C-alpha cells in the first residue's frame, strides 16, 4: 500500500495554466467549419477564467497561440489573428475594468501591428489596478523560444555565467508565479512547449473533454483533487 496523501487545507491554487485544446475537433464533430471552434473556445475561456477567479485562483495563464501554431494554414492563422484583435481584446478589456491585470507573454513581435499595439495598451491600462488577480495570455508563445530569448538577453547584458535567479528575471514570466496546476483538455497528455521552465513542480491534469465542452464542475473537481495531492518538491 502506498503512502497516504497529505491534505494541504483545501487551499486554492495560486496559479493555474490551461492548454485549451480541442476547438477544431469540437466544431467538426458538430458539422461546423473547424475555425468556428475557436470562437466557441473563446467563450469557454471567458467562462472558466471568471470561475477560476471566483474560486480564489490568483493567476490564470491561457495558452492561446503557440509558436508552432504559426505553421498552420494561412486561412486559420488570419482567422485567429482577426479573432484576437476584434473579439479577444474587447473581452479582455472587460476583465481589466473589473480590476484584473492582463498580461501577454510570447514573441509578440510576430503579431500583426494592430494587435500588438492593442495588447500593449491593454497591459499598460490594467497594470495600475489594485487587484491581485492576473490573467495571462500566452500568444505566439513557445517555452524553448522563451528560454533562448532569456539567455540571449543575459548574454547581451554581459553575463558569462547564469544563475537560476538570472533566468527567472529574464524570462517573459518574470512577474508571474509558477503554475501550481496545469490543465490540458482534448485528451492529449503532453505540455506542448507550454511553460517548460516554470512547470517543473506543477501538478498536471489531463481532461478528455474538448475545450468548448470543459465545465466549471470539472474545473472544481481538479481543484478538489489538487487539495489532496502531496507536493514534495524533491523533499
């Protein structure tokens, strides 16, 4: 018989990262154009983020668009960029009006100029809120790209030897806590280049639900299981 798990008092996770997978499969299963699944996924992102904050989660990191996603068809990439610019930014502004800080991480230089400017303005606008809640959008994000960017920055600053603290301050997530929980929907069981440096002690949860079908009840079940997990952190 294995050793018993340790209760940690039912404390909510400080930071939850979500890999929102399954939008296209959700649409195709309903006879819809695959791209329409992304619109449904956006609605689900808004719903689950609000629910997470209501449950005491302080930071939510949404994996919205990866560096690898640039290799998808031009049609899909253009659709997503338009969706981000026209709808996503507008929805994020609603969060900022509720004193929720909005942050963007990734190689933002690859984004269309209009979207990049909108994201920058929203970050600055929401940075002055007094709230402890933060919504992080990982867009044009890849963990390896983040690590390489951090190392190149440190080299350009004259570093000849790098410590963990140097990396922490050079990463795009410098002001964001490491995720206590990472959730991936859609049935796949991998992290797909999502926060590799930050996730070394994250508790991983994989859901068979396609992202638009993921429910608040399932999210609550994950929080409940998390509260029962013993997090040894190598000790």
